C-alpha cells in the first residue's frame, strides 16, 4: 500500500492549524481596530434565520454533495433555529439532512457520476478501491472515523467502493450520534456565551476523538493480523 496518504496527514493537519490561526488573528485584528465583529456574526445569523428551516435543512441535505462542509450547517443550526424548533428537533433535522445527503451522493457515485469519477481518478493516478463484500462494513467504519477526509469525499469514496447504501447509512448514523450533537451544542454555546455547555460539547468531541482513535487502532491490528 502506498504511504502517500499517511505522509500527507501531518501536512493536512498543519494546513488546518494555519487556517485556524489566520482566522483567529484576523478576528482579533478586526476587533482591535474597532470593527463590530459580533455585529457581523449577528447579521449573518439573522440572514440564515430569515431563510427558514425548510430552506436551511434542504440546503444541508443537498449542498455537501458539491463540497460544502456539513459543519457549516451543524455549527449554526442550533443558534438559528433552536429557539423556534427546540434544540432536540434541530439535531433530528440535522441528522435527517445528513442521511439524505449520504443517500444522494451514494447514488451519484454509483450511477450518475460514476463514469466521470472513474475518468477523474484515473487521470489523477488513482484506482477504484476493490473491496470484498465481507469487508465493506470495515471499510465504511474506517473511512468515517479517519480524520482529515472531508465528508463529501467520504461519501463518494464509499459509493465508488460499492459499500451497500443501508450499511453506509447505518455507519453514518452511529458515528453522527456522537459528533452531531456536540457540534450543534458547541455552535449554539459559542454564539450565546454558554461556557459550561461549550465545555461539555468539547468534552463530547474529545471523547469521540478518543473513541475513533481506538477504532482505527483496532482496524490497523485487524489488517495486520489478516
């Protein structure tokens, strides 16, 4: 197996850290210059809220198929629609939107866009993954818990690899049961200054990260043993 993906992980981590630093530094600089950053955020949230929950969750179900990060929706959904719908129903609708998106991208990868994706992968020097039927669940779990791979990429990869849709949806549902509430709660807590809730959400994310790390170690040992 090529070592290129493993070698790329540290580079990807440094890129993400650099983006975070730039964003924080820019925000701090703007605040020092007297720019009303909080006002900008509030106006942005009001704009999101004005679209209505139907438009918002429909966009969440569709736009990640073209590369829009799902986290943009999970981090803003609680603040935008929690007071109107209740935080529990916001989480339910987020989960439903994610599952719809997985089903959509699965269909695109397996059928509508498969010829195009195959040509693109061949042009980039990649081969379609060949996975035995009995290993598709392991592949789905491993892809979903491995950090660094964007959610839309995971969806298209598993669709191309031939992972059955129901199995794919089940794995996503289980993984998102941990991550999704933490993201929704964290986004809402940051917007409303709820420090305690933000710490709880970060704790959930840390626990999820530890759990996925153990899962990756388990599958690495399983692969070596096989």
